[in-house]
């Protein structure tokens, strides 16, 4: 049974999708003191932890005014300040743009005590009008660098206020714990998710990760606050933690619950098939794989659908003619 998320989505303290009327995004890095806060406006947001556990990323991409917002919080190895973080990070961003022969119009750098900015307009890409305004805003403190990246296609001068409204809300609190700024009653869920993420992604301690994920899911059942993407990731990671640590009945129970809540999400069915694979039940595994392929187009953006023929959970079936032919039939366009 393998980790099925191509983009690792779960979940340190303060990292969960918000409802549209809860626009204050807060992100932190598991095990590191410090919180980045900003108001992303009337939209949902979600975040993910980089596999090495040193960076957390946030994105809010569904504003009706089409302002796209992403944010990054990273633990760095140098004394951080706004300008130092800009110096370290912008050089690589600019090089990438230049290598792609992207023309940057009106490039300017400005700084205040708290924020160092780079802003420009991309008039066109490959001959097509774009007129995309981009702002990269950098903050730094202690051993933390943060970047807020905003962009808007078909930018008009009056749109500048949209960028400024967001930037006015940005705060990097290097000495604040994530739990100190959490919503009332949410701290325990966040604490369990933070511990689970460290155990799952960094320590590969799947048995203890399952305990923490289970506690988080139990709280989520009582008070649904996670976005659909993060709920899916929580159930996936809990079920896989049970499966990898050998508790196949609990893995099966977890994916069954996920299917009752989200019956068209393919990876719940795929991971259920993996569970049956580990149990040696080929017919049941094939039934679940057929459902997974049926809903294959409902993946979370960034996920990759696994190949059963390369998945260790089906190691006992890959030489079985019935299994091979059934998978080939599922994989036909």
C-alpha cells in the first residue's frame, strides 16, 4: 500500500481549508514556532506541507475577481529579514522567467520595514495578450521566510487595490505558536493533525500516525471544518497509516467510511482495493478498482492515478491472468 497523493496535502497545525466567510488564512510548519496570517478575501483556501517538512504552502484560487493568491512559509538556514528573503528567493524566480523568455514590463522593487516587494506586468505569452500583474511580497524573521505571490490576468489600474487590500492583512509572527491563534475549539484537531503529519511524512511511524489521524477524524465528524480536498487527504492518510502498519480491518473501515461521505472520489476505492490486495482477496480488489477507474476524472488537481500493476499491494496478483486482463480492460481509453 503506497502513498497515493502526488501532492502531499496534510496537514500541520492551522492548515485546513476554510469556508468562504472565514477568509483569514493561517499557516505554520510542523514543529516550528511561527505563524503566517493573511486575509485571502471571499474564497476558500487550502494548504500543504512539502515532503521534507521544511515548507508549508497555501493557495486561494477561487476569488470571483480572479485574483490568485499563493503563500509560502519556509524554515531557512540564514538570519531572515524581508530583504534577505527577497534576495534569496527572487533571483531564482526571475531566472526561471527569463529562461522561459517571459517579458517583464515595469519591473520594480520596493521595501518597507516589514515587507520587500517585487512587482511587474507580463504583457503577453507566446504572442497572446495576457496583461497579468504579479506581486511577490517577502517577509522574514528569525529563521522563517515567507512569500505572498498574487497575480491577476487582464489587469487594469483599478485592480491594484485588490493586491493592496490583501497585503495590508499579512502578518508573520515568528514567536507565536499556531495553536495560540486558532479558532475556539479547533486547537485539538490541529494539534492531532500536526502530530500525525510529522509521524506520517517525516518519521514514517504509521501506527502512531494512525492514532493521531483517527483522533482528528473523530473531531471532524463532530464539527466539519475541513474542505473537501483536505477531508479526502485525512481519510486517505488515516486508512493508509492503518494499512501500512498492518491493521487491515481498520484500513477497510476507514475507506468504507470515506466512500459513504464522498462516493465518487476514486482514491477511496483505489485504496480499498489495495486493502483487499493486502488481504489476498483478488475479486474484491478488482471490484474496487473498477469503481476507482469509473471515477478517475474526479481526482484532486495535482494527484496522479496509480498504476495497479506497479503497486506493491497487488504483488500477489500481477502474474495472475485474470487480474492482468481485468486491469488492462480498465485502463483502455
